[in-house]
C-alpha cells in the first residue's frame, strides 16, 4: 500500500466540498490522498498540524507527507497533481493568473458558508462548542 502523500482537510457539511472530495476520491487510484472531515465531532486538531476547526473551516488546508501545511489554491494544485490532473491547476502557478485565482478563492472562502445557506462561522463554532469542547477560538 502506498503511503498517503497528502492529508486533505475538508468540510463534510458543505455540499460543494463533498462533491469535490467525491470527485478526487474517484480519481485517486493510488490512494495518495487521505480525506479528513473536519465537520466530524471526532476531528482532533492535534492530529493534523494543530489546525483548529475554525482555521480549517475558514479556508482549505492539507498536510504533505513531509509535514508541510498547504493552504488555499495550493491544496487543489497538489491534490489534482496526485490524481493525474495536475494540468488543470498548473496555470495557477503563472504570476497574473495565479494572483487572480488566489483572489477568487479568498472571496469564495469568505462567502462559501452564506452561499451554501449555512450559518456563519461564529454560529457554527458556538454550536460546536456547546456540544463538545473544541478549539474554535483560533483564527
């Protein structure tokens, strides 16, 4: 069995995130990616680079097998490379296009909860904290 090359943290409560993860899973024939649902009550930041629930909900994160933390579009670039579709995100390495895609992702991460008709991050964290002790205070 091939060791995991990327641990991708995703929001299992987000329908668009679930769709993306389903697509990547279907293409990951080498089992290069481990998918971790941060929305699970069992999510433990200590096992994933100390990335708090709030941080992980605010923007996508992944951890490489060498321990490097990737964020934002870099996560997609690496995940797509690992499933043999690196060409899809390769242009995001180009200076002008990369800056534009990064800005689009920044706006998406800011607005994804309301656009998917979910509570605000603060409301989600308050609800989560009332059910379990969790680190929703880091940003």
